[in-house]
């Protein structure tokens, strides 16, 4: 309601009954600079209609009508803009990737801007309000991306002209990263360019398009744009020369670069594909250094790309090769690679008495383990951020992990799948804003979050190495949970671990219910299906953060969430269930200890809540008696 004309976007009848009371209430508010806000709300209640803001297109027109207008633009705005003008400028905060809209910020269901509310009716209303070619350019482009509604010929001509401007500047990167390129690509893909009238502007566009000679640019354009026969032949010759080069590759670094080329993956034929396999097997035969792991990783990406984009190579062969390369690594190369690693050790001495005392403390209060592993205090987080900033290069280089299933490259933190890490990201951003002067280098927030997770993992490895009372804890859990467990054995089996997973889920659901979180899915079709335990923990963690602006009171919830369910961390439950890790040897025993402690923490917190609730109720009863 703090935007002019917002009454046009709402059903204002809902406010009519209480309008006078709302206005009286506004009069009582005594805040600095509140007069403007108050006026806007009153105007909306009274349905005051404002026209276009003065000089609106003079101020913003160049940013709206641009070859890269959809590029996460964040503009300084006048405070008195209408909701229509604000919504139009919001559209500049998106970007486009492969024909899909990407908001400047997303966190689960939260989107900025919320492009999902840009319905066809709303966009039609905006067009009518502005009645301007510049705004039509933006609105119709968005309508095409969201609703596949063909833009007006004038809008398409504008994109063509802007694209030609980019071509004249001669920067391939600027062309290929522009939003106009993305939209034109989609217009070709959807067949719109074939259907439209061939006006003089469109003819000029094709004339300039067909005069392009840059092979690198033509390679990118060839997948969607309509090119001349000789241009396509240039592209074909160029790519054929690229993939035929496999015949002359005799070292792993050059082969790795070859496999990185997505154009080769898209266009390679069966003969050279088979030769690439032979070259791969030949070069890895007698080499054991780290370059082999990197080559295997890149080879798998190459096979995936061939499978998804190539229309020539037999896909059945490609799929079998994907299976073969994974098995070859697991059976023949993994152990070789591990033997070649250099081991670094660091030792410290802790007395038996101290270890025993620490173990006793854990048995009495398992949250001690969470406090020792999870960085819940802001000062601890600042310490990690300072150290990360000081040793920035270590955190910016590409790193690869040797896994028995397959080499894994560190691709950073995935924020899309874990709202809890988005909360951690917000916390880090606040720290940078307030304490950034302490950091030698200011790095990407994702690097800091990854460093925090790395510290979590290092901490838990150390703490679990000190914990020796797994037999006693196992017996205690059997007693307090009331479920008969597999008889304990010093030689931990996979069954000892996996039996704990459903018990942990049951306890998490019980804890959630104590905080008013419904344990089953809240919709008609699935109301008797339980929610994932990770989603219940996430709700609990989000509530704690929103209430207390931090995690100091919930290290145990973070311990369970990150180490049991977070793919950005240990993810013990899922990695074990799917047979990727924690199913044998030391890692099985490690996971067994962590899972027992996670189960104990949840049960411990449940008991604390029930005990406190019972004490509170007893106090109320005594007061009534008095």
C-alpha cells in the first residue's frame, strides 16, 4: 500500500469497511518521514489514480530499452513511483538463462522479484497503463518468456536492432551474454522468426547476421539462429578439425582440454568418439598422478554432454561407457590414486583423564558435542571468516576429492536445495557488512559458507575420534527410546547404523510436534505422508533464527541437520542409504557414532522440554491451591 496506484492491483472492497478506522490509526503514528507513506496509504484507500511519473522514461528509458536490460539491474528509484512503474523496473532485476527467467535472489519459495505473479492479465494491464514502445519492449519480452506469447513486431525489431549494435561493437562475449541474444535464441527456437513479417528492419537483421565471419561466434549462433549454408559449413569444418585433433593428442592435460569442449561433445561422430575412448584408456594406463582423477571427472562430464546433445553417436554405447568408466575407476584406479597421496599429520596430546572426563560430560549432556563442532556464536564465525580471508587463494583454487565411487570436484555450496544454508549465508552477509574491515580480502559469500562447513567437518572428525563410549551410549539409547536394538558388537555392522535412521526420524517428528510443526504433509492428496525429517528440522531452525537472530540456542539442531541430511555437509543418512559412503571400515564406525549422538541430542532436547513443561504445570497447580 506504500506505492501509488496499488489500489488498482487489489480488491479494495476488503478495506472499505475499516477505511475510516485505518485513517484514524495512521494519524496516531508519529514516525520520522512517515507523512509520505501515510499519504500513499490514504490515496490507495481513496482510490486516487496517478498518471505516469514526470520524466519517468527520460530517467529510466536507456536502462529499459537495452540489449542487456535483463541483467540483474538494481536501480535507485524515486520514492513516489506508482506500482506499475515499480513493477516495470522490477523486471530489470531478472536475468535469462537458456530461455528461463532467473531472479536476482531466490530462497526456497521466496523470489526477488517475484516474477511468478506477472500473469498475462497483469502484464496486459501494465501495457495499457504505459502505452509506450519502451515499456512494451520490456513487458512483451517478459510475457514471451513466461507465457510464450509472441511479441509485437516492433519489439522483435528492437531486439534485432540492439543485437546488430552489439555485433558492430565486435565483442563476442558481450553478444553472447546479452539478454537480447537469449530472447532472439528463444524466438528462433519457438519458430517465431519464421512466422513474422519480413519488414525492412528484419531484412537488415538477416543481412548483417549472414555477414558474420567470426567462427567462434558462428559456433554459438549455429545451434539456434538461421545461418547461411556457407556459414554452417564454416562451423562444421571448424568443429570437425577440433574433434579430429584427438589423433594427435599424447598427454593427459591436452586430452582433458579436449574433453572440456562442449562443441566437440555435441558434434563428434562415432569414429572419432571411439578413437577418443581408445586414447583415454591408452593415456591412463601407466600414469598415477592427480591428473588422472581430473581426467576421469572430465571424461564423465564429456559422456554426459554427448548423451544429452549429440545426435550422431549411438546413445546405447555412450550409456554403457558411463557405466564402464565409473567401474574402471572404482576397481582399478581409486586405490592407486589414494596410495599416491601425500599424508600430512598433526599430533597433540590429551591425557586419558581428560578424555574420560570429556566422554562423561557427553554422556550427561550430548549438546556439548554440538557446541564443540558447530559454530553457533558470531565471534566463532568471524574467526573463520578472518582466516578464510587471510588465506584467500586456498579457497579459490579448483579442488578435487578422491571418492571410491568417482572423483568429485568441489563445485561450491548449493544454496537452492538448502534454506538453512541460505540463512547461514544471510548471517555471513550481516557479518561482512558490520565487520568487513577486519578481513584482508572480501570474498564471495559462497566461499565463506563453504569454509564454515569445512570447519564443521574438521571439528566433528576430531570430536568423534575422542568419543569412546559408544557401547554405553548404545545401551542408553535402547533404554530411553524403548526400542530393542541389534545386540552391540565391537565390530560394527551396517545394520547397527541403518536401524538408527528411522528412529531418528521418529524423534525429529516428535520434537517438531512439540513446537507446533505438523509432521505430515499439509495438503489434501498427501496428508498421511510424513514430511522429510530434514524439512521439519529446517522449520525449527528457521523459527529459531527468526526469533533470536542467531543459532546460539540451537547447535544441536544444526548438528543433526548438517551431518545427517545436508548434501553441502556430511549428509550421512543419504550417503549411506544410497551406498555412496559410510557403509564399511572406519567411516561406518564414524557414522555410527555421529548418528547415535544425533539421536541422543534430539531425545535429550525433547526430555528437557517435557521436564520444563511438567515443572511449569506443577507450579501452576501449587499457585491455584494457594
